[in-house]
C-alpha cells in the first residue's frame, strides 16, 4: 500500500510543478484557461494524495473532500484548515467558470494557493520519508 500512496504523492508533486509553471504575468486567455485547469488538477491530486495517506495511516475511510481536509488538518498535513476550505471554494468557482470576468477573478487568486500546496506536499513526503 505504501507504494500506492507514494505514487499519488508523486503525481501531485509533478502536477504542482506544471501548475506553478503555468502562472505567468500578463496571461493571455489561453494561458489563463490552462492555468485554471492545471489548478483544478493540482487540487484534485492534492486531496486524493492526502486521502490515500490518511487512510493508510489511520485505517479510516474518508468520503468527501471536506472530510479529508479536516482530517489532514488534525493530522498535521496542512497548517491552516481555513486556507484549504478557501481553496475548495476557489476550485468550485473554477469548475463553473464560464465568463471572462469570473475567469480573471479565479486566475488572480491562483498564486495564493501555491504555498499551501507546497507545504502539504513536503509534509506528506516527510511522513513517508520521501524527502
């Protein structure tokens, strides 16, 4: 099972790098669209990696994203539960981004998520001694 958890963490790490590289100044419509999609994928991989690690460590099934975030906070994988609940809200907004104004708003908030993703990744890697 440890190999499966490690694989999820490494997928998250790889996508986080892609996401970070997609954030550029003066982004075009195409670049904003790509960055928003990369954020969505990074978020999905982050919470699924947390879920697998927590289920591996705690032998407890976690059904929802919010349940994973709350458990990750109590376990110490994330430092600020409210930041992650805000990331969930941003992700939900991103999924339903149909207009240019909303897309701009989402894009402008993406860089604020990087620190949380990086911190969580380091904690998961440390937990599995991957660093």
